[in-house]
């Protein structure tokens, strides 16, 4: 089963999927960062939402 593109929140709140625009929109809003800053955090610590929050100090 594929992801429902009408969703506005992540399917798996423990991971950040940069390939899904609705997830990127959710996480950039939730964390108050740009797409570029979010990508930088993921590049540094992986796509674990907890690790990204810690990296960003959120």
C-alpha cells in the first residue's frame, strides 16, 4: 500500500521522509526550520525525528 498523498502529517512520526513534500512541510513547520536546514540535520544525524530534534536543539 502506498502513502496517501492527501495526508498532512507523517505516516511514521519517528522518521523524516525528505522525499515526501507533505512530510517536509510538516517537519519544517513543526521544527521552525527551512528545508535546507532540515536536510543538513538529516545529513548529519540521519532521519530519526528524535536525533534531528536533538541536533537542532528543539
